[in-house]
C-alpha cells in the first residue's frame, strides 16, 4: 500500500514537472496584470481602484486588436506562418477631405505593438474576443507576437550589408488611390495587404529600440525555447544597432542606420530626443556584454544636460527637449529650423512629446540620476509637471516652442498622456493627478494609432503593470 502510494506520488511529481515545462514554453511568466513595486513609488489616483485602472488598459488595447491588425496577404494564411503589423494611421486634410496618405505601418508602430503584446499577454480571457475576432484561429497574444517577429525577419533594412538585422522603417500595402484610401482590403473580416518595402526602407532608431526591447520582454515572458529564440534575435539586432545606429565618436544615438555614413554633417551627427529611451539601454547593457552600452547611456545624459543647461540660462525652465538636437561648435544645441522633418524640428513637438513618458519611465524604474550639478528629477521631471499644472487642462496640450508658448494648435490625445508620469512621480498634488486620470481622453481610442499606442504604454507604467526584462 505504501509502495503504491510512493509510486503514485512520483508519477504525480513527474506530471507536475511536465506541466511546469509546458508552461515555460507556452504560458506566461508575467501575465497581465502585474502590480509591480517600482524603484520609485509613484502616486496613483484616489478615486479609482487597481481593478479599474487595469480595465481602462484592457478596454483600450481591445480596440487595437479589433481595428488595427493588418495581415500580409503575401504570407501563408495560417496561424503559424502569417505575417502581421499594427496599422500606422495618419490623416491628412486634402481639399477638405480627410485621407489617409501615410504608410501602412512604420517600425515605430511595430515596436509599440510588439511591446504591448508582450505586456498584455495573459489578458486573453479579459479581452473577451469571440472566436471570429481572433485571426486564423489564434488563441493567444503570443501567436500575434510571433507573427510580428516574422514581419521583422522578412523585411530587414536596406542599409548596410546583408548582416544588418534592423527592421525597415516603413512598409506599404495597396496603392492609396482611387477608392482605396487605407492601403488594405478587408477579406472575411481580416484587413489584408501585400507588404512591400520601398527602396528607401532603411531603419529608424526609435522603432528598433522598441522592437529589440520587446524581444527581450518576450524572452522573459515566454522563454526562447519555442519557434523563435527571442533572446538570440535581440542580440543579433543589438549587434547591428551598435554598428549602424551608435555614433562612432560621440556614442550618441543616430537617427537611423542610414546616418552612419553621414557622420560629420549636420544630419549625420544629429540625435533625436524621442530616442532617449534610457530604460531600454539599461536592459541592453544587462544582456549584451559585447558592447559598452554605458557609453551610450552617459552620452545621452550628456546631451540632456547641455540642452537643459542652455535652456535654463535662457529662462526656459520647463524641462523641455526639442524634437532634434544638433552638434555645433563642439556642443549639443537646439536647432534653428529644419533638420529632418520640418521647420519645427527645434520645438517640443511630435517627437519630443514622448520625453515625459520615456524619461519618466527611466526615473520610475531606476531612480534619480545625477546630471551635472543637478538631477534628472530637478532637470526634467518636476519642471515638466510644473509646466503641465500651469497649463491646467489636458485639452490645451499640444506642440510648444522651447519657451513654453503654443505653436498655434493643440493635440491633447497625443501630448497630454505622457504628462501623467511626471505628475505621478512628483506625487505632491493628488487632485492634479486625479484630474489627469479622470480626463475622458486618457484611454479613449481615437484611431490615431501614434497617440493611442502611447496611451497604452503610459497607462501600463502608471498603473504598475510595467516590468523589466532584466
């Protein structure tokens, strides 16, 4: 009797070990929600429960899965082989008619999408999607993540040699003319288009930063023993990133792999504030010992210090960084006029709007950082919160000149959400924080993917659901 019991117990232990092994490959190690205790304790709203915060994220993310997934019609249409992107929508007003004239997707949206999938894994039941709403009978967000990995592998950057593993900055679909204003068709409820990489399909630094980070998240979330070795793919991309996107002399982040051959010029030496994702770089330093990522981290902080020192001397004590930073007379400076995108490249606009989020994330996860004679908190975080509080209304947020004056229009759904993090970090005004969380646009789906992606990622951090890969 005892012998049989021992055998039964041993068999049961073997069964449990098998289940644990299966979970390691197919299950989530960090299923949503994860209520993390960060390095810095941020303030949360007084009038919303943790469950309500989680549901706000679920509600917004669900809209992406219903509206913004596009399948490559040139890929096999099966659950294990299809290629996927998150749509990048941008509306332009032409002859009083709003027409989507943008790319089908860009690496920026792709990186955001991959990060969201990794963080939201485990929320499948709470998303409450019907079987018909899942693509190709997929049952988990991991299937979608792998489909996005296949897209990265299929469309590498055109710059550099065949060893360049970075992702092409843009992908197109059907021509946007005639009756097709979206670049895709809808077939059996699925948005489809033949993905094409244009001849100009080099990389963009911000997109690859997020894609690599998402692969590291996937390694921690699901492990790398399945169809894709996420960690190895990340290391291969990091090798290319170091070679093509890090300045050889200054160790600053270049605008893309195409800029490496233009060093010594205004554009080739420039860097972009939206690429200052210090928390990503810290993770790269942990996993990739072949390269000295601390050099890039220190160089990035040096750029921040030189810009903020100069702006503070001018009386612009709002914590702003410009969209682009240029090298001139041996220093980093705010550009006067066009660098890459337009005459507003020296303003706090559609790139720099991410600064409260990106640097806020670094502060929450890793604490304060000494910068010159001050700290990241005193240089950036608190001034940004003070500025937003002075504005006082989320609906008045938009692009600003470096002195804090409006450029003439607002775009609250993009510019307001990142300011949630400085308010949470500063943690001195509960009413102010509650007003941001209570703004009806904080998790409202707009269909303007750039703003909506940022909302999800900001809310993940502010709600305590943002964990690190290392």
